[in-house]
C-alpha cells in the first residue's frame, strides 16, 4: 500500500513539472483576449463608436425615393357654372406619383453641432468604460492568481506541520513501547495529526475554488489545470505624492465622471437649440400622371424638379421643451456633484490603500524575522522531545507557532501585493 501511494505521489510530482507554468503576465494577456466581461464591454464601446457620425447628429441631408399609385372608382356628379352637368357611376380615376426627395436642415440653433460633440463624448465614455472593465478584470485575475499561489504555499506549510505531527506520533508510539510514554500521549498525538490533516483538506478545497475562479476569469473551462509561480513577487517601492498626482488625471472612474459631466452639458446645449428657428432646404424631382373618366382633364402628366427653403419657428409647445431644458440642467448639476464626489472617493481610496501597503510591508519584514526564530525553535523542540526533555503539549505549542508564523508571512505578502495592485489600479497604470 505504501509503495502504491509513493508511486502516485511521484506521478503527481512528475505531472506538475511537465505542466507549463502560467505566469501572471500570461494570465493577464489571456484574460484581456478571452474574458467575457471584457468582450461584452468591447462590443458596447464599438457600438458607441458606430453611433458617432454626422448623420446621427443631424448634420447630413436625407434623400428618399417615394412612389404611389392609386385608383378611385367613386360615383361622380359635377355641375359647372355654365349649367352643364356630368354624372357618372364608378368613374375611374388613376394617379401615378413618384419622386426623389431631398431635405437638409442647414440651421437648427446649432443643436446638430452640440449633438455631434455629445456623440463624441459618449464614444470616449464608451472607451473609458471598456478600460474600466479591463482594469477591473486584470485586478481580479491577479488577485485570484496570487491567492492561488498563497494557498498552494499554505498547503506546503501545513503539510510540513503534518510531517512534524507524524514524526511526533512515531516518537510517541516508540516511547509507549519502551514504557516512557502513556497511551494517552499516543491518542493526543493521533488527534493532533488528524487535525493538521483536516486543515490540509480545507486548504485544498480553497485551492480548487480559487483555481476555478481564475479559469473563469480567463474565459476557459473551470476545471482546466493551472500551474502557477511558486512565490508571490516582492512589492515595488511606490511614492504616495506621485500616485495622487497621476490618479487625478488617469483614474478611469474619475475620467468617466468628468466625461458624463461633459455629455450632460452638451445635452443642455442641444435642447436649447430646439427653441430657436429651424431652416431646411428641400428639392424634389418627381413624375406625376393622372387619368380621369370624368372632369375637365382626361389626363395630366408632370415631370421635373421643384425646390425651395422652409423656415419653422417654435412658438408654443406646451412648455415641453423648456421643461426638458430645466431637467437637463438638473442632470448637469448632478453630474458635477458626482464628479466632485468621485474626486473625494479617489483620495480616500488612495490613502486607505497606501496605509494597507505600508502596514503590510512592515508586517512582511516583521514576520520574516519571526519565522527565522520559529524554525530554529521548532528544530530544537523536536530534538528535545525526542530525548524526553520536552512534553507533548510544549512540542505542540512550538509546532503551531511555526505553522502560524509561516501562514502569517504568506498572508502579509499577499495583502502587500494586493495593496500595491490597488494603488496601481487607482493611479490608472494597471493596464
């Protein structure tokens, strides 16, 4: 049985070495290409880009081809001033009318120019929203990636605790056989080994969940095997003042608030234009032919162009447009307040992330120093327990101290890296 377990273990190790390691950079590249949230946001941005045309702003003419053919079979009675009278049942009258019509609004209170600027602002907003989605996805991918690294490292640490517990059990069973230890010590050693093994299983469950999450973010099947780097890279040195300065200009959330403010201001200008006179020019080229069974003319035919200009002045529309302008002004004021709130929220988020960044790095340095001492203490304690100068309870305390020190260092490194990523995200430099 032991040889079978050893063979399976070696096979698993060999398979892990054969599997290609997925780096954090490669994970980000795959996510940008395959993540469904990014792909949907990319289509939204493309839609806003396609809508930004002079035609949608009303700046180009419209050309239509129209045609109509009608038949009238009404009973007709006509009386002329001369006293003559004509009366026909089911008098046939046919009309064929076809034309090419052009209409062009050449002035609408400059509303068309405001509309074009608004469409450009919405296109830019769509690009910013796409960038937000990409940044959020990159952050989630890196968070899941480094969490998977941390959990797998934690499993290794916990397995080391299992190894120490197993060695303690062997020592305790040997001591019981020679009469220097009681059966109660053996039972306690087995219970501690079982507890440590259960913790490994809990971490393995967390590992499976994290790996599934990472695969989903990468747009691939959740059960895809993932081999990641063995350690979380150290954080880079950052400068708070520089981050704050860059974030005020490059943060995507703040940029989105500002672009929405611009779009609402342009909406006010666009609505104001509808209150001014509108000038249209038109031109038609048509063909008309009519025949009648009764009347003055038996047939009538016309072919040729007609053109002109049309002016419309809005005098009264039930105050609808003025109300719409006032509502647009309120929306513009709300957008301005939203921008100011976004600026405050950004400053708060940067300070909170910076505090987490500095505290986590300090914890990393502290836990690294503590871990060195815990390892030396564990080695000495196990040897002391072997020769009988240390009790099982004391050994267990030392063992738990070593495992906890290892786990605290892993958590500190992960939190420091997450704080660094958040600061990079807030400063608009995550992409």
